[in-house]
């Protein structure tokens, strides 16, 4: 997954309307900042005016030029981030066109679609509301995303308005056109889906393991609700406030081509055999007050299993309220390892 760094560096330069298939001229040494200038960013969100930018060139290890604009209030962080890959490989372009749960846009580039993630898809615990434009033009790809705080954040008394995914998408799409990514046809932007978990998903990570298999692996009695992410899938069972298997939140994060990255180069924790090429597991706890679960005294126990297979890597995670009469931490850990052993990626 491409991680979009939101820096707070110097402002970008003048705007550009470069021709299709060519990147913007680098007045700042960063084509992403030359593409989405402070003036264009301010049209998406006036509070972003005069803030942000990016470093010249590409950050180490990034295939894209990155640029970001941020503003902060008592309700949280607002951010507009830009990732411009130029030139993009054929695989990069194909990956954009295969973006899951992405709604087509006309009027931008050779291909464009909008994806709504985080709070829009029902994620809690203070997840941001993410409106993401994915686009292809010639041999370039563009990831232009706006992140807004959710109405409420765990542990905070501040309450804000619900993010408007449709209005933000229209503003982001217009920003891309203003930056020179229009293709000469009328701009047509889809409406954001209803807030909450989708009824169906084409997310390939969710296809790795069915909800029924997750239910059987942990001995849950309720059915799991699926929450697809950009490169992840989360399964949440129906008794989040009651210690035991039905309090489990299980997630899979798949990182294509990340096996050699620093995060997976040397796996920390207890080594696990028989899962992938290399695997290790760690455990921990954190207070329930920092989550969306009903209040209670039991802490949330976390189990993280990192697995490397070939060039790819995956993180399997369980969050659970351990019951004194139910599966122990070690038993739940063994259940997670057994489930991951049967997941091929």
C-alpha cells in the first residue's frame, strides 16, 4: 500500500495545466506540489490555504512524488494529500484500475474513480473520513485524497458535523481538472455511498478468507460484519462489550511487494513456524476507553501476527476481551495462527 506522507514543508509553486501524459513542470522540484498548488488546495478546503507542501524529488522508498496540505481544529485534522507517480509502470496503472469498491468518474484522465474509506465505511475508534480519487493519465497515476475528522473521537467531548462525501468528491474532482487532469469531457462525479459497511464488496483481501471461516476459527456464535479497507479487511463480531470470542475484531492487512521493506525485514516477536516463509507474533493490551466498545473493566488484548510469503507480507490482527471462562490468550493466539496458516496470499 502506498502510504501518503502529509508533510508541513514550504508552499508549492504556481499552477499547471500540463498536457496529458506529461507531468507538471517542477517549479518546486516536486511535481505533486506543482500539480496541486496551495491555491488549488484551498478550493477544496479554505482552511488548507497557506499550509503544507512537500520535499523536492521522491522520498526514499516511494515510487511517487508526495505533497500534503493540513489544518487542525479542536475537532481534528483535515488534510489533502497528493501522490503522483510519473512515469508509472504498467503494473502501477493496472493496480489503479483494479481499485476495489471504487465508483467511476468521467471527465478526468484516461481512467478515474472515487473510493470512500474509514468513517464512511463504518470504521470507528476515531477513523478519519477518507474521500479518494484514483486516476490514470497516459503513463501517470494520481492519488488525490481528502481526510476529514469523524463527528466524534473516542476520549474527546468535541462533536463536529458529519463529513459530506459527495460534496468533497466534487471538490476534489474539480481540483484535478483545475490542475490539468481534465480530458475535455463533462465532469460527472458519483454520489458517496450510504455511511456504514457495504452490503457487498469486491475487495480482494476480503476474498482471502470468508466470514464463516473466521467465525469457526475463533468459536464465535454471532455472524461477522465485514469492513473492507484499501488493502485490508476487518471482521467484527456481535458482542463487542462481552468478554469472549464474540468480542473479537479480526483484520487482515495485505502489503504487496513489502517483504523486503524495513517493517518486515526483521520480524519482531515470537517466531512462528509453518506459516508463510517467515512469521512472528506479538501480544499487548490497551484500555477500552480508547475504543468504541461499550464501557467495562476488561482491557482489550491484541495479537499481531506478521507473515512474509515470497515478495509479499501480511499482518493478521486480533483484538479481543479475554474471558476468564473462555479461550485464554495462548489459545486465541493458536487459533489465529491456525487460521493464518490456511490463508494463501
